């Protein structure tokens, strides 16, 4: 089907003849005897579009591709019609038909959006190229608009991609810096006990440096301490590496919590006794969790050991359980230590950051909490801390599970 042309002329015979002739040349013509009637035809198409609630598709244009309007008409004349029609469909190609004496008005019509004008009377062979040219111009305009729209969309996309790239690069830089800091801290942490081991071993094996049997025992003890520290450090580092590479395998099972906590308590009890810490474990007998047994113990021992280490002499550590949001069980480890201020809380969970405990009496490398949080999250849990300076801290974990009832104090 050829292009659709709306032909508007108050000389009805002329309008019909034009419809027939152009129809015979393959155009799909609709004739109207007035501007108002033509507007109705255009508005009907507009209403149809609105009803279909479709995004106007500029490649399709309106129902009519071309408006061929007489200039002088009673009521809405050619100029008014071109203006009103283009307000409905900006892609509509418009041509004005006019008599010899009104060329200046035809030019005026072109100023309001008509593409061309035809002088009456005309031969059909003379106007056919004008119609073809107007339709081609219309198509070019539509294609241009489409290209411009795509260009604008691409520009927006490009800006967004650039921004994503910038953020990704920033994140990669930050990760890189964190990795470098981690490596340099790790080397330092490994070197310190290794140097101590080497130093004491050198003294023990030296023939020049004579030491008493009591000193020898002390040096051997120091070597043992350094070696144990090194072993814990390397174990923690290996665990962290496994977690980061996704190679940590967990054996998740549903288990009663009381026996697990009892085992952990037995393991940290000697450490608590050394500092005169009162260790209380309050466990609901029916409480259960879904976790990896070995990793859960590692997590609980880390938290209980911290609560003992960073406590006052003869202080108290209380482990208790309760329901958390969702299907989770919350296990809290509360101490009566010095507590942490907001700045210190914000610096927790950073590898090798011991919050000033480096010079203190308590052993450690600052990996415990980082590892603990990773392990808890791997077991579909969460971890947090609440602390008040001068009162103490409560480190808590929440894991899939249930608190049950009947709290049993095993202190
Ligand atoms: N219960 C607590 N009360 C006060 N400070 C704490 C507590 N737990 C941890 N901290 C602080 O957070 C730091 C980091 O704890 P984390 O357990 O990660 O390392 P660490 O105990 O120093 O060494 P390790 O790797 O052997 O556990 C500690 O050095 C300590 O300063
Ligand atoms: Mg620790």
C-alpha cells in the first residue's frame, strides 16, 4: 500500500478528482472538503493511538504521511490547518495548493511547517515529483530523529558506563591497597615470632654465650611460645585464604548447642582461671543451631578467648542465648572489660588491627575477629558488637537455629 495522503479542498470536485488520480498512482487517499473535517480525520487517528496507549513510533508516523491542503478555504484555511495538523503529528509532510496570486501566503505556509507548495491549476505529472520529494524529506527527517535519539541514548549509556568503570576502578584500587597492606602486615607478624625463635635458638646453641639451666629453660619456653604463635597465625592465614578463594568447605548440620558450648568452655577454662575470670555459660537446653561443628567451636572459642583476654582481672564473662529475628538463634559473649569507644568499634574486623593491644600483655595477631565474622557469614549468620566504655563489651553472633526454652546455668 502506498503512502497515505489527506487531500483537503473546499472545491469538492477538484478534491475528488485529485483523490482518484493519486489513487490511480498507487497512493492511499482520503479526501476532506474543509479544514475542520481534515482535523477530525487526524484527531481520530490521535485518539486511536492514545487508546492503544502506545509510545508514538516516529518511524511509523501518523495515519497520514502527507497532507495536501488548499490554501484558501472558509473556516480553517491551509495555513491554520498545516499548523494544527503538525501539532498532532510533527512528522506529517504538508504541501499547500494555491493560486498564482497567493504565492506570498504559500511562503507563509512553508514558514509554519509546509514542505512545498503547488500552483493551481496543475498537471498531475507536475505534482507527482513534488509529492515524492516531500515524502522522501519526511522519511529523512524521521530517520534523522531516530538517529539523534539513539545517539542521545548511547551518550547517556556511555556516561553511565564511564561512571561504573570509575567506581569499579576505585574499588579495585582500594582492594589492591588493602591487599598490599595485608601482605606487609602479614610479613611483619610472621617475622616477629620467627626472629624470636631464631634468636633464642642461637643463644642456646652458642658456645660463646653461656647460660644457666634456668635461663636455658626460659629460652626454650620462649621458643615454644613463638612457635605456637606462629602456628596459630599460619592456621588463621590459611583459613582466611581458603575463605577468600572460596575453597572453604563447610559441613553444616543441625546440632544441640549446649554440648558445643560446654566443650568450648572446657577449652578456655584454664585461660579464665589464670586471670581469675568467672566464666558463666547459660544455655537453653533445647537450643539448636545449624552450623559446621568445628567452625562453630572456632568462632565461640575466639569470642570467649577475647572476652577473657580483654577483661579486667577477676572479671566476669557470660555466654547466653536467645531468639533473634527470623529463624535465628543469637549467642552473646559479654565481658566486664574496659569496653570500646565508637572509633574503636569502627576499627574492629580489620586484619592485624589490635586497637593498641600490640604493646599489651595479651597475645594475639589481630586476625581472630576477621576470621570469626567470615566464618559466621559463611554459615548464613551475622555478627555484631555492643560496647560501653568502662562497662564492657558484648560480641554476638546469630545463626540459623532456635532458642528453645528452659535456660540452664552451668556456671
Ligand atoms: N571483648 C573485647 N573487649 C575489648 N576489646 C576487644 C575485645 N575483643 C577484641 N577486642 C579488640 O579487638 C582487637 C582485635 O581482636 P581479634 O580477636 O581480631 O585479634 P586479637 O585477639 O588481637 O588476636 P587473635 O588473632 O589472636 O584473636 C583486639 O586486639 C582487641 O584490641
Ligand atoms: Mg582474638
